[in-house]
């Protein structure tokens, strides 16, 4: 009799972990939540669009216009807007559109650099003042009270008068004038955050004060700082335009919007576009930052997210 053939041994099937096949849900980070709520705000998106246009103009200014914003052309002075010169020419024959496009570089640079100066000085002082308190806080706040007693633009005028005219001094003056704003804002935020339980837990573990401030307190203060910085850039641009209008900012022939307004008012009856278009540029840039700041304030506030 034939022996029955043995069936070949089957290899044991590998057990597939069904759970591992399931798609892992994407982590909804705080930044993604803020961006999602910000996209729903049409006014904030409008402000961001306006600022992107000015940013593109500032970066690619030489490629957007064939005209030199500084070189005079005495054969084409005070021309009305036309197909050749879209926004007309000024008293020296310079293209107004070219000067506005190149002027966006100066305005954005003044706004961003001056706010950076205020951040770099005001935020550390406010954080230390709010965290340690005591005599240090008392002295700092009295000095801040003295600075706040002066209107911001008046304080900037005084500083520019001491330092001298010029774009660099305007940045320094506007930056110094914004220091009290950040100091007060950060101090108030630190005072509320340092009473939280996680700060007490960090202290009980023996973590140093510097690490507590940088890694545990300041991340919870970034929202108000970011919103205030957006508004402060708009304020800095207005102050810089005011200083330029008074002759304390950028000097001729630099295409600064405030200086263009100051000189253009002499021709307001015969060539109104010399003041209309630079003034509109200032209005739009400030409006863009304010709309974006309003949207960021709503997006960063958890209470306002609930009702959207």
C-alpha cells in the first residue's frame, strides 16, 4: 500500500495588525487652528492681500516700472496721468507711480525695523518687571510712566531732533517711542501667566528663572505681542509719514510718502494727484495692517473661536 502523501506544511500567516492600517488622524495644531479661523475672516484676508501687494512692490520695484524714481526729467514736469505716466509726474518730471512703488520699501523698512527695536528692548524689560516685581518693577514702571506721558509722535520728534534727520534716525526714534507700549503689554501678560499652576510646578522642580520665563511664560504671551506688533507697524508707518511731512524724516530726493505729501501740497490746486496718490498709499498700507491685526486678535482668542 502506498503511504498517503503528506501535505506540505503551510507557513503560518503573519498576523496583520489591523490597527496599524488605520489612517492616523492629523494633529490639529494651534497654528493650524489660528490659520483656519483667520481664513474665514474676509476683512483679514483683504488686509493680507493689500500687504502682499505692497510687499511685492517693495521686493520687485526695479522690475515693475521702467522709470527712475530719483532722476529728474524737466521736459515732463507736472503732467497729468496718462498712458505713459499712469499717475502723472511731479514738479521735477519724476514718475509718481515709480516713486510710490519705491517708497513702499522705505515705509515697510521703517515700520518693521522700528517695531523690532521696540520688541527687542520692551519685551525683555516687561518680562523681567512682571516676573520679579518689587523695587525693580517700581522703578521700571515709573520710567515708563514718564515716557507714556509724552504722545508717541511728539516723543519721536524730540528724539529725531536730538539725533538728527534721516531715515535711520526715524527708525530709532519710532522704535524708542514704542518701547513703553511693549513693556506695559508684556508686564501685564506675565503677571497673569506667572500665577498659573505650571509655573509653580516648574519652580518646585528647581528650574531656573530664566528658563521659566523663556520656555513657560513667554510662549503664553506671544498672542498679544503678535497682535500688538501688527497694529504697531501701522502706527510706525503713520509716525514716519508725519515726520517726513515735517521734514524730519527721509530727505530729498528719497521717494518717501510723507515727504511727497509735504512737497505736493504746494501744487494741490493744479496737480492734486501729487498728494492724492501718496496719501492713498499710506491709507491702504495702514488699513492692511489694521485689518490683519483685527483678524489675528479674533483668531488668537479662544473665546471668539467658539462662536464661529
